[in-house]
């Protein structure tokens, strides 16, 4: 070489923002991050949840996206052809509110935000393939939302029925969940108390897939997500039992404990149950109506709160217990919900805690029908929900309760009074939204033909451009005659369009497929591209989406399989949930708390590589952690010192042992590789920091060829974390463009094995884990390795680390209290 890389570096200087701007331009001009389509390489579809275009990327976006980008870069260097797209989840209420408040069209607000955020995404230094971008509010995208709706409708998976909504009687409109504010549930616009109202709305029949959604055998997802979905679906086995209500007829209830049927001493229906009006006697009517109106103002969370005192009103009607023919009083009570089960329950106060509390309050008989162990026949002081012998149960007396469940169910079935049944807590997905900024539902209503789907060839049904937004928040579609009035596709007569739009979770339920071919015109995605890339290999995002988006996208994929679009069962094979980045005070960031961190301030001050690395170093990615202004200073100093490896004075603090340099380099590769495979970004950066210190200590003392090889390897493993710094240093080193197109380095297991020990980790003297550590590991390094262990963290979470006891190379004991 004609000049040393140190001279090249000193001439250029260290200016992180200038470095980053230069390389971002070069990457864009050279198309560095266009997706590699080489069929000879294994594929890796990496995906992070798409953002909402709120206007600016906040630190939460950085915390979610930059580690995902680091992992995708790593997979690319390992020889995979990586598809890593990005887009915008662009429909939704915030844009509509902006239109009302600012007097602008939600489309204009949305697209101006998208333009700003595109630039910020590039500023992150990400390898997103922007050629694959989708924007869900674009007709080119939402046309296929409508196409899916039609396919669901053809299969009976889309249907319309009355469903409860939050309604503002002053604004005369339905409200989204986030528009209902305060503990007394008021409209955020006019402060009027909100009520529940039944409206005809569209739903997707996700319950048809309830059983299949409980099968996680084909995906590697966090256990916590699977547990949340299992609980949300809520499968339970039991029996359906028919009760006869005077003046109304048969009402079915579901119970998991048919063995307690003889103990049902009252009957409860939800305030919304259609039987309420018909069965309420005249003398009870005013009290019942007042109670129903109060219940309509309550949220489901409040109504199902187990700590809240149970209330109800006697309707004046009686039901017949099919087990013994007894007449039992029928109450209306808000703790029973119309959306769960059948909206009615048989109440067995001796063996259900809610029913026990209710019966005590209203003086209803509490009859023991399952004898607890050593029961002496006395009245129970509290509900007994365990197993025991059936008593006071006619022909079933003396039967063990577990056996009794089967026998009573069979006995009911023989008499036409019941049957075995499986019930799910899961309810069908209500997709109707009474607002403008969403996908129009492709349905028209004709007096002659009834409900008529819009033909596929007429899609997309476009949102009208001339929307006039009401101060009340009502949807402009209801008042736009040009949109609403149309011709029936069947008879050609006058008809009206559906004015509801779709829940925005429809948009995000299948977006990963559209990324493959965002401009494909013959279907939701190009099937040939689908064969190359599907399903998603690695998905990352927040666990807060476990029972909505992550459930809905699984449902969509199963329907897509059933209509022949895909030949697999699950949308994403592997999922990793990141934690939440908190404010400096340890609380969730919010403007009201004044603890919001603006990432742009830190990008302007330090550059994006520093922010990327700081967010990955802050702690385990799945746990999150508070923002520490002092911590980011430390990361900035580290990257500046790393840059000095190819710049500055060649000052050595120790002689370089060639074999030691090789050992340490191989250990670094192994450690960072294993950390990236398991998303332990913080420990990977710790290893890079440690290695930087070592390299600086021997700089100028190693033989040139050995030093160059060590530097090449260091920059290769640095590249996914600090892509701009690595690219700059790679060029200064005299290597060909680009570091990001190089192969990931390998390590020699023999070299690594020679210098590792197994470290026993204890917490308060008890063995909690064994970890591999470098030979000669000091106490600080040992403590860092111990604290990085998931098994160890489970025993020290929320506790204070008092001291460490270290036996060099053998054991470390963490003393906590």
C-alpha cells in the first residue's frame, strides 16, 4: 500500500455525522441493500412490526428496529439471502382526529408523516429494502383487504349481526376504545357519559379456527405469548344445559361443572340478553330498565372485575332447573356478559365464588352438592370449588364429582335436556369501524336483492376524496351521497354502500405477504415470490400484540391456506419479543410525565451508530430498561476509541503475543456469534468493548499481517452493530467496498477451547447456572457473564446485589437481598 491506513484516517478525521451521511448516500447509490435473490443461498425472511406514521420516529421505534436490523445484517453475512422489508400501517383514528383538529385531509397528514419517517429510517443505518415498501392506506394495498373480505364472505367467515359498541348520545356516533376516557367512561370530545348500544356490524368468524389456533407445535414462539393466546381463546370442556324460562322458552347455558347442576338455585342473564324485556314482570320493569341502562355505561373490564361487589336485579321470572324440576328466580346481573358463552348462566352459589357472593347479598339458598373432604353437613362458609362426593343430587349421591360430570352430561343427553360441549372464551372478530380513514367494506344493500358483495372486478371501492369531517367525529361516509348511493351489482337498481370501514388490524394481518410483490396486480402477492420466501423466518415486535395482531395474523394465514393461497399453517416460524424502553425515571415514556426521549437529539449529537449500540447495550433486549444519559456517553467513548484502532498515534501498553491475539480474536467471533443467535445484543457489545480495549493495548506491537487480520475480523463482527463506523474503518484499512458484503468470520474451536473454563454461578450460595468463560476471566467479567444468564436473572430480579464472592476461574456467588 502507498500509505498507511492511519494516515488515511488522520486526513479524514472523526466526525460521526459526516461519516454516516457519506455512507448512507453510497449505500443508496450502489443499491447495497436490495434483496439478494440468489437461489443458491438459503433464504431468511426477517421482519419487524411495521410502524404507524405518527410523524416522527420515537425512541421506541429505534429500540424495536435497530436490534432487528443488526440480526438481519448478521444473517446476511452468514451467507443467507435476506429479505428485510419495511412499510407503514397507515390507516386509523389518529389521522382522522388530525383531519378534524387541523382541517386537513387524513391522506395528506399521513403521507407527509411517511415522507419524514422514511428519511429517519434511512438515518438509522438500516438495511431495509425500501423497494418492497407497502403503505396500507394506498388503494393498491387496501384493494386486497376488500378481496380478502369477499373470500371470507364466500366461505361464511364474514357475517353481519348486531353487536355492542361504545356510543356517545351527544355526538351521535360510535367511539373507538381510545376515545372513551376516565373511570366514569366519557366521550373525549364532549365529555358526555358513554353508553353501550347494539349496532349491525361486520365480524370475522375467527372462532371457527379456535381449536387450530391452540396448536403451537409448528412455531418457535415465546411461551408467554402462547400462554396469553391460550388464555384468550379459553377452551373449556363441559356441557350445554337447557333451562326453560316462563313466558320465553328454552335458554341454553354452558357449564364446566355439570356435576353441580342440582345445586343451581338461581339463574342469571346478561343485561343485553334478548330475554330480559320479555320475561321482566310489570312491577319489576322500571328497576330492571334502570339497571340495564347503568350496565350499558360500564366497560367489560369493570363488569368482570372479580374484586367489584356483585349486583343484580330480580326480573320477576322463574326458570326450571332440568335436574330436579325446581323453579328458580331469574336475575339480570352485569357480571354476566352477552359475548361470553350464551349470555346466561346457571348459578350454583355453594361452588362458585361469584355466585356465592351474589347469593349471600340477596338471600338466595346456598345448597351444597359437592361435599368437601371431612364435610359434616354444615352450611359452607365460602364457595368450595374443588373435587368431592356428590350430595343432595338425587340418583348421583355418592358419585365422585369428576365421574359425576360425565354421568350427569350423559343423563341430560338421554333426556334431551343437554349435551357435551366445548366452549371458547374467544369471540368473533368485530371488524366494523364507523369512521372514514379505513378500508371500505365492499358490500351494498339493495331493497330487492338484500346484502350484495361488490364484484371482484369492481375493486377497489375507493374512499371519496371530498370527505367533510364532522366536529362530532361521525364518519363522513354516512353523509357522502356520491359514495353512499350506488347501483346494485345484481339487478342494477338503486342501492346503498356499506359505510363502515375495516378495523386496521385487518391491514396488518397479512402485510408480510404483500411485501413480496407490492405492485402485483393479479392477487394479494405473487405466488412465485411466495414459494421463494414464505413463511417469515424471524419476526420481532412487542408482546402487547399477543392477543390481537399476533392472533389475527395466524387466523389469516390459516384461511389463506384453506383458500389455496399458501401451503403452510403459520405466518411466522420464530418470534422474539423485545421489552420496553423506559424514561430516565424508570416509568413508561409519556408527555404528561415529561420523560420522553427524542432520539433525533442524540443522533444529532453522537450519530446513529452510538444510539443503535446504546439501545442494544442498555440490557437484555427482551427485558427493556430505563434510559441512562450517562450510559450513552460511555458508548460514544467506546466507538471513538474503536475508531482510534485505525487512526491516531500508535501507542502500545503491552507486547503483542501472536497466539494470544489469535485466541482472543477467535473467542470474540464465537461469543458474538452465539449472542446474535440468541438476541443477546448487550453481551455481544460487552465483548466488543472488551476486545477494543485489548486491541488498543497492543496497537503498534503486533506484526502487520497479524494485526491486519485481527482488525479485519474485528470490523466484520462490529459491522452489524455499528454499520457506518465499520464501513468507514474498513475503507481506511484499505479493503474493498463493502464490509457488509463480506462473509461472517469463523472460529477455531480448538483455539477457543484451550482458553475457556466452566464457571459455576451461585445466588446466595445456591447453584443457579454454569457458564463458559475465558480462562483468566477476572471478577468483573465473571459478574457480567453471571448477570447475563437468564437462569440467574430469574433469582435476582427486583433484588439488590450486595456483593460478589469470586473464586478465580471456578465460581462466582452473587449475594442479593
